């Protein structure tokens, strides 16, 4: 199992539109739009703060077509349920989209996912 920043599902639960605003945001008299924008940004930053999720996003950004979850799992030393958990968090942050084809799920990076990865890579 890889080590790195760990985040529980509860900390990242909910889509970007459902993210609750921390109390300190409202204390600064921010508009609801600004508060939501910051909450969405925080969700995306949490999603890419984990090395496994960052690697998954990188793999998907490099692909011209969507990858099946089994193809993604093959590239990691983790079990499929763990990879699916990471994929769900990236999807909830708006960085990936999922498409069902029969019993299989196929994932690809969104334009926002590509922008976020490029921004994170520029920090290195």
C-alpha cells in the first residue's frame, strides 16, 4: 500500500456543488458565489493532495480516450476497490467523468481536470 497524504471519504464527500462552507468563510462577509467558488477549489485541492489520485489524474490526462477501471487498476499496486474509491473522489471534485458501458466504468479527465493537473505540475 502506498503512503502519502490520507483523506477519509467523509472529508471529501459530496460533489463540488454540495460542499458546505467552513464557518470562517462566512465570517469574512464573502458573497455566496465567492464562498461556493472557494469551497469548490478546496475540494479539488484535497482531491489532488493524495499521490495516488494525482497519479490517476496524470494517467487519464495522457490518454486520448476513456480508460476502463480495470485498465487503470493494472497500473497501480492497489486493489480495484481502492482505485474505485480514488476515482470517485476525483469524479466528485469535477476532475473526471465516468461513463458506464454495460458492467464496466470508463473514466476520462475533464477539461478542468487537465487544467488542475497543469497548475499542480507548475508548482514542482
